[in-house]
C-alpha cells in the first residue's frame, strides 16, 4: 500500500478551498491536513503539519514568500491559477 500524501490547500476564497479539498477527498492516497486562506496562515502551519504537498491558488504575488522561506523546501508546491 502506498504512503498517504499529506496536502495543505491555500486559497483566499472559501469556495475554492472547499472545492479543492472535495476533489482531493476522492483519492484514497491523499489527505488534506489543513486548508488556509493565505500565505501568512500557511507559514504558521507548515512546520507543525509538515505536508508533502502545498496546493496553492496562486495570485501571482506569493512568489517571494515561497522562494525565500526555508520551511517550503520540504514540500512540493503546486500552483493553481484560475485566470
């Protein structure tokens, strides 16, 4: 049996967070450990929850926060841009 992949979802919109989480819930190999509305909340939770993947609804302004934060080195970052 494969290891469960731990995912954090980051999206400003509550509807987007719910939708992305619902899509991931259909896969038995994935578990959503937390949903947060912004990068500040993500940074606070990263060290504690240690997700394997961060699914980020990207607004184009988060690059600096991701590229300069050492806690992001341990997770795969997947960017979603709905524009």
